[in-house]
C-alpha cells in the first residue's frame, strides 16, 4: 500500500440503508478525479490518510476506542494498579486509533497487531512512535519462537476494539483466546460484543477454561452497553463493552492452550 499524496475531501455518498461496512464513501481529489469505495475496503481507505477518521470517527461518531480505553482505565484503577504499569497488547489495531485512545488514558500500548499488512503501514505512517512495536500477525498461527518473544513483552492488558464472535465479519473468539494466552498471569481483557446477532456472548468462564486451561480463573468485571456509532441514516448502532480479569495462581503453569 502506498499513501495517495493528492489533496482530497471525503464524504458519505447518498445511500439508502447499507449493511455495516458496506457504506459508500465518495472521495474528491484536487485534480478533479473522484472515487467511490466501501468503508471496509481497508486497502484503499488506509491509503488515504485521514479518511477513516473523517468518516468513522467524525461523521459516524464512532466512540468504541475511547469507550474501551476508559473501561480499561477504570478497571486498572479499581484493582489498585498504576496506569503506567499497564502494558497493553492492542489487537485488531487498524491504523492505531485504538492505541491512541489507550495512550490518552495513560495506558502503554506495547504492541499493536492486525492481520492486514495495510493496517501496520497506516499506523506507522499516521501515528509513528505510538506503539513500541506493530506486527502483522495471524493470532491463530503464531510460530513458537514468535510466541515466546511476544510473551516476553510482559503485556498484562489486552484490548480488542472489534466485535468478537462467530460471524465472518467478527474476530473469532479463538483469536481472542490466543492473544490472551500471551499475557501475564494476572491480566485484563477488553473486547466488544455485538448484540445485534441475537446470540449470547460465547466468551464465558467455561470458554476461558476450555481455551486457556482449567487453572485460569476468569472473572467478568464489566459488561456495559454503549453507543458504538451511528449508521449513515442516523440510527444508533450499539455494542457492549466487556472486561474480564484472568488470573493464574503462582506455580500453576502457563495455562496457554489456545492455538
């Protein structure tokens, strides 16, 4: 991906009621060219610096990065931890909007990761120095040497500003568990649950035991409905922010069985 250096303006094109992610963005360049793309066409969206922020954050009022960061900061405070000691693994990090929200709360994003190479390029271009490191990573296919290196980061917080579930548009719950397996023995995990699919959250105490080992003690600290953003027609689109505390007692082993 190479960034488009031309000046441009971006807007939502007139449209009826598109599916989430299928919203049409119209881009007008200073040389007279125009282009239409869809919101989840990340290869192209991320090549146009600022388009994601203009459309998703400003025009559609997306608040999930701030919501989850604030929930995590509150959980850190509630446990008596220092925010400066929170070392965050930010998965599905995109172009770094989520990491920026974490840093604004005084939490340290030690690692950003996304499965899409274009996300890393955009994050390094738009927010250099925000993360200690940013990797293009398939959480379900981490090599053993890479796993050891990631665990050595000492991350004790996991943030996923993306809905987790079984729909193709969502982050698989197994990927969330694989990321949680990289954390320290006492850690926090935050993610989004989309109630629109009409199914219960698949992430439960039994889920954590099955994926990370029976020795992992999972405690749900928060489950908060909130306004994720608006649709193009101004209809509220709600999500649920969820925070778990995952603990292993000293001497109980890694408990990291997720692959």
